[in-house]
C-alpha cells in the first residue's frame, strides 16, 4: 500500500478545486476540462485520485502532505502523531481506585459534614488525596509507557 491509497479530507478536495481554477484562469484548462476535473476532485476519495488530476499540469498543485500515513509522518518529523495509550499496572489501578473513592465518597461526605457539623476543613485532605493519587497514577502510567 502506497501513499496514493491514503484517504483525503474535504479541505484537500476544496484546495484541489481552487488550484484547478488557477490553471483555468491562466489558460492551461478550458472551461469544460475544468468542470470535468472539478467533478473528479469532488468525487476523489484518495490521494492518488487527486494527484492524477494534476499529472499533466505544472505548479501549483494542492498540498497533500497531511494525507500521509502516520508511520511516515513519524519518520519525517520524529514525533508521534497518534494518541498513545497509557500502560495500566496494578499500582496505577490502585491509585485510580483511591482517587475514585475520594471523589465519590470523600467529596459528598465533606459537603454533608460541612453543612451539619461545620467541618469545612475536610475538603483539604479530600482534595489533597484526589490530586496526589491522580498525579501519581498518571506519572506511573507514563513511566510504564516509556519503559516499553
């Protein structure tokens, strides 16, 4: 599978029609050929479909650089372009559970105790547990992910 099989977006189709219009205004395409190619551009689904419309034309061509396989983008830019999944370990599961309990039980309990007994200060340890457990869980997931 080559780059030509990558699907394109509406923005890339619209850019192709714009570039075809430039070729028509310079006299490289007559009106009927322009209309035919615009119809083909609107129906195009892959990068190869659009590239075929410009094979016999000089620049300008539409920028199809975003219609690239993610693996090829990583090679070109050196950056990961897809969302990576964080690694779940027993430690991160325990930290997530602690944060969930603090949220589900701790906050309602702190609200009720504040209303009935004036114990407003309970929000401080509940908030601290939420922040510390959540942050530690995220940090542990990132460490486990980078270790792979």
